[in-house]
C-alpha cells in the first residue's frame, strides 16, 4: 500500500530522476572546462489512482503548504518529498471496488504527482 501525506494512493507507475549540475566553460583558447556545482535533489514522478473526493481535495491542499510529506511504498518509508505539482483528473466510472471502506459510487481519480526530495 502506498501513502503520500497520509493519503492513500494506488500507484501505477513510479519513476525517479537524479542529476548533477555541470556547467561547461569554453575558453577562447584551450579545452572545455567542466565545473561541478553539486547534485540536484531526487525528483519522483508517480501516476496513481485515488478514491474519494475527500482524498482528492486533501491532496490538492498539499501543494500550498510549503512542507514536505512522507511517501510510503510497499517496501516502507521512501523519504519526505515536497509536492511540486499534482494533476487530478476524474476517471469516469460507475462503481469502484478499490476501497471497500468507501461507497461503491465514490468518485475515482487519476493523479500524477511530481515530488521533489529533500
């Protein structure tokens, strides 16, 4: 089971991007000089499904908090991540059977989360 900020998500894809900052300086005479200025924080992109309008609205409010929230996957805690952007699209469905604790007519949403690691 996955959660982000204590909101239950059903992850479909999980991708990770890392990199370092490498500006190149090209002097008029001589070879290119590469300066290493450090590394970028981890960027995680998750496509998921959430059920219920309460979870959808709670997920939206995370982007205006200025805080990092814990991401927990099936293997345990993955760290705290800042929500860079969250896209929520309502999935047209008649009945949901993913979350039995909610009504079978609860709305289902496709979400895309772009999260920045600390």
